[in-house]
């Protein structure tokens, strides 16, 4: 049994303009000690998926379907009392900007101790010792001195280290990192990623890394989910996604990354803008931006296709390639007027 099982998750936000379907049928598994990357453009549903797992959605947000099982227990509909025991203790989250997560009027030590006292049975002295231990673990120099300082006295990278220390203080089974390096410069990014990698190996926890940076994914993740318009368009091991992409959106993301081979040439961005989640199309949501779109892409959403044992993609191009190669036979038209052409 997997540590975390998300099945057919649907999350919507109910606004004055209508229902915004932010997450549409997301399913994945996370095993102990594994690192799962979730990538996609802003607005693709990455963070909402994480917030659904933690059940920290905005007041207008609601899980309208599916299940989220942690260690066999379904968390959907369990209530706030159960989730208080899960959050921080079993599943922790690091947010994008640590300055908005830390209280500027409290010392770092007080905030670390508060998290430890809330989720464990330690007394104040034990909580203090644990907080110092965690700061030392994340390579914060002079931790006893730092405990008395305020967030404004820390650099961006040091604040993120504090957030990692706080998230790991109760030894969670899963750490969700929601774009933890976006607000940091490249040098500090590398240090934070190296720290997370070493801590993951040392503590044996599972990580869900949410990012739009494919370089981060390549460095850290075992498996990758590519999301677009609230749905998973491709899923597989990191090697499969990077070296054998099978969805046109994934290929577009990879083409937009500068590499040694593209030096001196203009990068090719994905044209167009993401779709309106208030008015989801009948077909593939990426079709309006896809250079390879066919008639069937506009009219019917593709099912998930098995590429191999560790690789899945939802793209009609895979069906077309299979038909052309003779490895796939269409028993019937996908839909009236929806020929794969």
C-alpha cells in the first residue's frame, strides 16, 4: 500500500462568476522515501492539489469529488479535528515565500517551539532543544543566538531554511514543497535543493515538489506529473519525461528550457494563454495552443494511454503514431466527425 493515494480528485472554487474547476480528476500514488515532482504553468492546478491534500483551501474552495488516502485513511470529509493531527505531524508543507509564513513580531525560536509544542508531547525545554537541533540540521550557524532573532534579521535563504526546519521538526512522513526556491537567487536555490535532497535521504521521508522549474525536477525527483488546466496530461519517471516526452505540452515546456545545445538560438515559448477554467472545453484543453492539434483534439478529450510500465500520457498524437506504426488499431471512430487526422 502506498503512503499517499489520490484518486480522481476534483476541487472547485465557487465564485460569483461561476464554478472554477481548478483540479479535474487528478490521480497519483506516493510511496515512502520517494520524491514526486508536479510541474506546469501558473494556474495549472499544482498548488490547489497540494492544498486539497492538506485541506487548507480558501473559503470558496471545496473538494467536490475523489479520495485522498494517507496510510489507508481517507482524509476527505474527516473533519478539522483529524486534519489538525495530520498537518505538521504527518504531512508538512513549505510555502513559496517564507516571509509571508513567518510572523514578523515573534522570534524565530518562539515560532519553531510553537509548532513543536502544538504537534508533540514535548515540554518547553524539550521543544527548545528540538528547535535548536533542527536549526543546526538545516545548517543555520549559531542556532542558540538565531533563536532570539526576528525574521527580518534573516536573509531569504536563511528564512527558507527556518521554514524547512519548522516543517521537519515533527518528523513528518510527507513534505510538500510548494515552489520553495522561486523567491531565491540561483546560488541560494542550489543550496536549498541540496539541503532538501540530503535531508530526504537522511530522514527517509517522501516529498511532493511543486514547481514550474524543470531543472529543479531533474535534480531532485524520482517521478514527475505534468499538469495542465487542472488535469494530468503526462506522468512517468523523471528519465521518461525528460528523454521520451509523449504529450505536446510537455514537449513545449522542455523546448522552452535553455540548454547547452540551444546556446545562441532563440528559445521557442508555448504560444497563447491558458484556458478559462470557468468554461472547460469538450476536447483536450491544450488543443488551442498546440501546433500539432487535430480535429479529434478539439472535439474529444483523450483518455490516458499507457506508453510503458512507468509512463502514461493523455494525447491523441500517441494514438495517431500508433495507428501509423500499426501498433494501435482503432476499432471505431473516437466520436462522430472526430477522425484522428
